[in-house]
C-alpha cells in the first residue's frame, strides 16, 4: 500500500512538472515571437512586425515606433509578451572583402 501511494505521488508530481514545463515553453515561444516582431518592426515598420508575428502564430496587439525604436506586444498560445528593438542603420552591411 505504501509503495502504491509513493508511486501515485511521484506520478502526480511528474504530471505537475510536465504541465509547468509546457507552460514555460509556451511563454518562451511567445517571447521569441515578440522579439522577432520587434526586430522586424524596428527595421521596416508595423506591417513587417505584423507579418513576422503572424508567421510565428502570434497576434500583434500593439506596435509603437519612436524614431529608431519599436515596441511590440504579442499574444501567442494565450501568453502575452513585450519586446523592444532598435534599428541601427548600416549594422547589417557586409564589410568590403
């Protein structure tokens, strides 16, 4: 009886940890979508941010551009994430070789 109780308790703990891990993975994927959308938005504006968010199965909730800075809010799989990015002109230029 004690062994069955211990095994049941271990299974319940394992299930709880699996759910916690899945929630953390969904939150991380929402943050990744926000980061990508902010980078796209800083470089090319709201339309690019929306396109990138949707490509990552996220919905763009807010987009604010202030000069070279962009801030986005996205929702993905029920998780809300905020990201900021700054476009640096010439940063992606390939140096002469």
